[in-house]
């Protein structure tokens, strides 16, 4: 690529999925009233959509030029969804699993796309009582988008670790900081993305599956990172949804800055070293298991390094990009996430404190739900 090619806009879009809980039982709202989604639609229009399960709702920002734009929109979305839910005795939680809900009680949304999905994937789809955060970065040039797609895979475990919010499953401590990923990995066409020599090779690969009648289009490819089917973007999908809004914005900023850093390398005729999926998958597992409290492998040095050290390296690596994209504060907040813990750590701490106070597991888990309800809105102000 010549140095004179125009730099991408690196625009930003963030999608968040929330679980809906019943304020009386603290369990998931298996069959929320139709009026809830109607109210959300009236207030937010195309920025809110139903999800596969009826106990879920998804919001998505417009194309944003800055993190401040995304922050303003997501604050509004969280408050608006919470107000609409409150009218029906419900509340949203920005958590990738519910602490004690049973997957086999949930109902999928009655839409053709979701009914087809449930029929095709059977129990694998029905177990998908999980929520995530997706971040789109605008990269208009096909060749550049494919090149950055191949290189960004290395950083997926680092981004996952910062986001973890799913330590509980079916009323038990899973022992993992992101159990969501284990549930999602049961689906076909998930996990780390495969590398492609060109954007055309990627398109031909997808067309093979479409022609065979296996999938309708590329939206049925659910890798941790993928070229968007609808937009000229790279879509980050590995991350849990963040209970704290500022954590979400920080992760989005880091992903965006890493993309720009790799673009700078390309302009200088350099690139990130290529490592095998086998090695990157090991880091993916370590991030899923331990989050920011663990270690990831430095493949060049051949040693496992505390995540607290790795985040300092990443902050330094993207310092120039954070300045250029006006998100230095959000990048610095990555350090705060590591110091204070992710949602997963806080959920576990709430649970253990309740147990130490003499509450049984059931009451302690309801307390975790109350914590999630409050924390989902704590940085969103008032309408």
C-alpha cells in the first residue's frame, strides 16, 4: 500500500445486548409484555431491536466519529430501556449471563429468522442465554480491511479479558470469568476467525456456504471478529457486554486504536507478527478463565506475563493513536479496569460478601442481580 492512500475514518459503532429481569423474582423475564418493546421502539426507533430470546433486547449506536458521541447515545439507550422496562416491573442488566436463570425456561422471539435459527441449531441455540457487546470500526478499503482483520486476531484475548461479565451459570460459580464464551462456542462458525489472503478469498469462501444452502449470508458467521456483512467495518464480537458503561467505551477505544496502530505499521511497510491460532487460542482460554487477574503468553518471549503488565504495554503501543483519535482518557481507563476488576470480579465479590453475612446461595445470587441492575445505570445519569 502506498503512503498516499487516504487514512480510514475509523468511525465507531457499538451494539450492546441486555438481559431483562423481573424486579420481583430477580429471574429473567421469560415472556415480557409486547408493550415493552413497543415503548422502546417509540423512543429509540431503529436503534433498538428484539434479540433471539424474548428476555433480551439489543441497542446500537449510529455511526460515531468520537467516543463522546457513542457515550451520549449509550447513556440515553440504557436509561430509556430501563425506564420502559420499569413500567412493566422489569429492569435491564448489562451482564453476559444471568446469575441463576435456567436456559430451558426461555422462549425465542417469534420472528422467521429466529424460528429458523432455533430449528437449525436445536438445543445449541436454546442454550444461548447470553449477551455480548459488538464494536464496529469503519475501514472503507476492502484490501486494508482484510489485512487488519488478519492481524487484529492476536489482540482478541486482550480485549476479552477487559470485558468479562459472566462468572455465573445456572446458579453456580462457573470458575470462569467469561462463561458466555463457552456457551457461544457450541455454535457453528464461532471462535477465532480464519485468515484470508484477500477480501475476494473471504467472499468466495462465504459464497461457497451460501451456494450450498448452509447459510443465507455472512451474518451467520459468528467469529470473534468478522468483516461486517452490512457495513464497511470490522466487527469485534469476542467481548462480554460491560456492566459499567465506561468500561465498554474503554474497550471500544482500545480496539479502535489497535486498528489504527496496525494501519500505521502498514503505511511503514511493517506488520504485526503472525502467530498460530493454536497459540492465540491458548491466550483466549486464559483470558476467558482468569480475566484481568491472570496472565497471557508473550509468544515472542515464551513466557506468561501478568495482564497488569500487558495492559501497560498496550497503552504505550497505542499512545499516538489515542491522541489522534481523541480518546486518551478512555485508553487510560483500561488501567482502571485492571486495578478495580471487571464486572465478573465484582459479581463474585458481591456473592461472597452475602454468603459471609449468612445468606444462602439463592439469596446471595438475587443480591448479585440487584448489584447488576444498579451498576448498569450508575454512569448514565437521569433522563
